[in-house]
């Protein structure tokens, strides 16, 4: 019989600690072994109680969450989920935390995001990160080797080729590693990363500073252009559409798919429908099976498909599910995916 996942909640708000404790205590296989109002109390409880997963607020007294996370990853690395309020500043800090070793981020409940929904999603994320690989923090401000591309249509304003990428747990860093290698004239990229609203805007801005390609949070009706990455906004699905030779995206609400919005499957299935053999699909690290069925649809429609290999995944869920469905043409280490994608797409 599997043991319960032991969770420590770190948050300066007594109300939030109470809400999270109550919601998680009702989730199967999860037990809250303690709560801490600040990192100093958390440090003592971690040593004493040895939790499997920690939920961590960013803004706290005595020591902020980022400073605590740095110390934790250096001396006592374990899976950390950032639980943050929906502010622009907090979203930037949350992304910094993800680059330093935190594995997931989830928004605190507000008027538009119910406590019930948050409880279910947090439980799913706890199960996903339990036992996940804790990767060493990377130097995110340094650009990696960028590929070159001399395809004849490289300067076209629009593109008849599409790259579609989907990721979840561990995906923030995996996506960075792929996109920072992409050349400035790479085919238009449409991308889904499981992430709350507002956080995707900061994510896009951060990648735009690091990448040769232009990166932006997608808006309804945006054209897919050579040299540009469109990231699905948090809490909205993103679909690919086509009008004549022009590809564009539709950003819309809708039911959760695999407990997610945006969902990778929603994007991939429309890429299969409207781009077909002109597309290349990439599925990266993440929990569950979101994107597997959509990647299979893409492959059946003539697209080439790539999955991140198990060794370089933080959570080998989504790629594994896609492989089990025979939806994958190539299995690649995260550091070789961009090179493989460009070499393939230039033979189309």
C-alpha cells in the first residue's frame, strides 16, 4: 500500500494556511503534516518532520520565499510548489522561483478562481511533483548556442510551417532550453504551458528577453508568423485556425481538459486539423497525459512528432503517455530537441 504524501504548508497568512490544510486533508493520499508562518519555522519543521512536498508563499516576513528557496535547494532539496497571489510582481518572482528549482506554481484563490478548484489542482500538482527530479538551478540570463537556419522561405512574413509545443511540470525550464536555441527565423511556434492566468504574460516577457525569436502571450486573432512564439494565456484555451494561407490563433474560454486550461490537447488537435503535415509537434516534461491524444492526431495527419526523453524530464508523464499511444516519431534529450526540430522542418 502506497504511503501518503507528506505536505508542509508555508504561508504567512493564517487564513491561507487553514484553507490549504482543509482542502488538502480531503484529498486521497495526501496528508498535511504541518504549517509554518515563515521560513524560520519552516526550516525547523522540515528537519523534524521530513515532508515529501512543500508549498511555499513568496511574500513573507523575516525572510522572503525566494531567499528561503535558495537555501532549501542548496542544503535540503525537495519538491516545492509556489502558491502565490495573482499580481504582476508575484508572477515575476514565481518564475524566478521556478528557475531556481521550484517545480510548479499555482494561484491563490480569488473572486475568479474558487477555493474548490484550487484544492483539486493543488492536489494534482502535489501528486505530480512527489518523487520528481530536482534539477540544479540554471544560469538563465546567459543565452545558449543558437542554431542557424538558411531555409529559402526564412524571410517570409507568414509561414506554412508550424511548430506546436506542449509542457507542464518542469516545463518552464524545458521550454527555455528549447526556445533559446531556436534561430531568429524559425517557423512560427504555438505553445501551451500549464500555468495560471497572469503568470503566462511574465513568462512570455522573460523568454522574449532571452530568445532570438520574438515571444508574446497570445491574443485572440494573432497571426502565426515566422520568428515568433505565441504562448497560450493562463486560464484560456488556444486553438490554431487557418484562413487561406494564413494561420492564426483563437483564444477562448471553455471547460477544463485533463484538469487544465489551457490544455495541450486542445491546441494539438486543432494543429492536426488545420496544419496537418505542415506541422511538427513537441511534447515536453509534465504530469498526466495532456497532449498525448492530440500528438497522435498530429502524427496521423502527417506531422512529425518529438517527445522529451525520460532522463531529462522532471516528470515523465506526458511524453510517456504519448509514447504508449505510438504518437512519437523521435525521442530526444531536452538539449537536442531544437536542433532536431529545425533539421526536420527544413526538409519539409
